[in-house]
């Protein structure tokens, strides 16, 4: 386990975090860890999507083409 420190300038964000922590009876660090994991997972997906957009070998379909291929 590692410890990190972060400055959060937005007091409303801190208040929301405190409220969620109290409501769930979980420490703020629990929610910060969950939020960070979610963010990093989403960011990784974004990077993959961006790579695919610039890959000249990728085939793209319009929504109508996709529906037709899926039989919708």
C-alpha cells in the first residue's frame, strides 16, 4: 500500500466527498481510490479509441451499416 497526498482546491468537491463518506460509512480514501481507478480505466479506453481512429487499417461503419450487418 502506498500513501499519496493531493491538494484539492474545490471545497465543494471536498464537501461532496465528506458527505458520501459519511453516508456510506467508508473513509474518504476509499472513494478517492475508486474514483481514481475509474478515471484511469476510462483514460486507458480513451487512448485505445484514439489509436484506433488513426489506424489506417481499421474499418469503420456508419450506424446504418452497423445495423444492417447486425440484422437490426
